[in-house]
């Protein structure tokens, strides 16, 4: 598998990716992405867009975001500075893990990456100040396909590690659909994405 350690998560098709780190007294070096190594590991997505977000404070929640229809994206996410709790939700009808969520600590210390398949909602809460979050997408962003589910949805009951009343959110993220509202028109079908 080249220089990658791949670990399956409890959610169908979502993977933790850990590139090999070479460190000494000066610091470290790693290949954060190599198309050849990913292909050897069975990850064949072609990434076309890189995104970078900065969350200045601990307690920022972003999500739960996804793109609809043909704009649905596979993402490869990682943290460059700071730490966060990353959360994914399987939205693919017919998937053995449909409607389930899992969370992962991603940080500059552990250098883990998370492969988030198409048909998943994604979000995070920052655990430290100054979190630089980078992610690759296999399809371009389309504002008309932008969608989301409420981070505090009672059906999903995600265990966020903070008082959600004190979460720092955008207005957009405060007004996402509930999971039950989304289910009424859910376009994602396992095996068809």
C-alpha cells in the first residue's frame, strides 16, 4: 500500500488515511497526497479542487454540509494546525450504515486524514483556536447544489463535545433541515453515487 496506512471506519466506505511521517530533530516531512499511493490503496478518486478554511476559535461548528445530485463530492479532509472533532453521516439510502454517524479527532499532532465518500454529510467542531482545515474534492463546488442537515438534529443525536447553545455558527448552519425533513427528498442511493 505504498506509504499509506488505511483503516476502515464503522461507516461503509469511509476511511482513515495516515501518510507515512519522516521526523527528526528538525521536524517532519510527509507526502500528504500521492495519486499513485492512493491508487495502490484502492482509492481512485481524482481530486479537482482544494479548499482551506480557518476557524479562529475553539467551539466553531461547521456543518453538516454536502452537495446534492451530480455535484455530490468525495472529500479528503485533514487538519494542518490545531485540532477538531470531525463528524460524518451516511445519507445513502440502502447503505448498511444509513443514518449513522461517526466522529474522529483530526489534528496537527496525529496527521490523520479522513476520506468522506459521496452521499455523506460532513461537519466539525474546533477543539482549539486557529484550526486550519484543508480538503480535496473530486467534483467542483456548485452553489445551487449546496445543502445541509442541522448539526444538533435530534434524530441523529450527534455527541458534540461542547454545550451546543454556546457553539459558534454561521447563520446558514443555524438554519439547515432536520434529518427527517431531508429524508423526504433524499436523492442519495447506495451503489448509485
